[in-house]
């Protein structure tokens, strides 16, 4: 099996785990206020979502060993795509026409990206000054997007996507450096970059948790799109990655990315209005049900008031 096929397979499994983790975060965030965010640390459901994220991240790291950033990162769009049939099955319904359309567009766009981004396993890494510069630029951008007092929403989702994309780029540096037998296993470069990865990954997780307080569909779509943009910029500008096919390949990759983005947005808008029945919720939101919902109000189950006692015989009823 070629390195490209291994990277694609690992990315697919990682996307399913990320989808389940995102649902867990969204369900918890919708029930949490600003003052109660720290209380999540004492809830098993939140740690379950962290575990899912950690498992997905390990699979993602393995994929980065076999594929370039420009190949692996766009496959994060499969987070939405993989959840559609599973979510529909758990919700007891069929996949809607809009969801099929969004899935088809996303897969078609990713196929074009795969044709141009396929290449040998990565062997270039970021130096420590480059890693520090990239992290500093990302921190400045994240600070602007998630400034104190800003309403949770798409800005926080964008910041989370950029943080995750930069963390993936740095993770690839750690992975390639550690698996390179020509140098020490834990060099200064590996340690410094690993610390930066941990900080960015934690920041991205907290930012996405905040963003999901406004719902799952649109924030998850923004995270899904911002992540590969940040990673592709680093891969093409600093890691020497190239798209296949020259100028034609560049145009094909751009068109594929646009079609995939259209598909992701279509999937994110497939969620019904809040008044819709529970079984018709967004396909991703149906993947995981963490907390039971209260039973609906049924007046017939309430105790009835006793009928009035008729007056005794021989007494007149007052008018």
C-alpha cells in the first residue's frame, strides 16, 4: 500500500473520531455558561470528548508521517462527511437530498485536491526559529480573533482552526524528526516544537469549546475550512511542498478546494430550525447523545380533580 493511501485511510478514521468529539463538545457547551466553563473539568462527558480528540489527534499524527500537509489537512472535511450516514441511521431517518448534495460536492472537491497534492512522504522540517515565528504569528492572529469580551461564535471557530492547522504543521516536524534515525531522539528542536504543539492544541480545543456554544454546524464548518488553509500556507511556503501538475495542477487544486468548501457549507446548513422534531436534527449532532432529555409534558398523566359532591336530598341548591 502506498504512503498516500495510508495517509488517506488514517485521515478518514481520524475524521470520524473528531466528529464524535465535536458533538460531545457542542452538547456540553450548549448547557454551560461562561461562569461554569471550569466545571466541565469535573464531568466525565467532557473528558470523554477529550479522549476522542486525543485518539483522533494520534491518528492524524500518523497520517502526517505518510502524507504531506497539503494532502492530509484538507481531508479534515471528512469530519462532516463521515457523520452524515451514521447520524441519519442513529436518528432513524434517511439522508436528505441536501446532505447528499453537500457530501457529493465535498468528496468531488477533495478528489481534485488529492490528485494534485499526492506526493512522497514528507522529509523536511521547520527549524526552531521558523517554528517560533509561525507560532508567534498564529498567536497574534488568534488574539485578534478571540479578543476578551468578544461573543463566542465564528471568530473563535476561525481561531481554533488556525491553531489546529499550525499545530499540525509543527506536529509533522516532530514526527519526521523523531522517526529520522540520523539524529538524537529528543533533540532540542523536538522538545521546543513539542511544547509549542501542546500549547496550540490546548488553545484550539478551548477555542472550539467556546465556539460551539452557538451551535455546531457553522462553527464546525469554519474550523474545518480554516485548519487546512493555515497548514497549506506553512507547507507550501516553508516545508518545500509542491502541487503536482504545475500551473494546471494549481488551478485544479484551487477549484477542488472551492468545491469542497461549498460542500462543507452545504452540510453545515442542512440543520433544521430549532422547532423541528428531535429525530431531524443535524446529522453530526445525532452521532452522540450524552444526556437524556426530559419526557414531554402530558396533561393526561396529571391527577384529576375530584368531581363536586352533589347536595344532600331535601336541601335547595342556592342560585
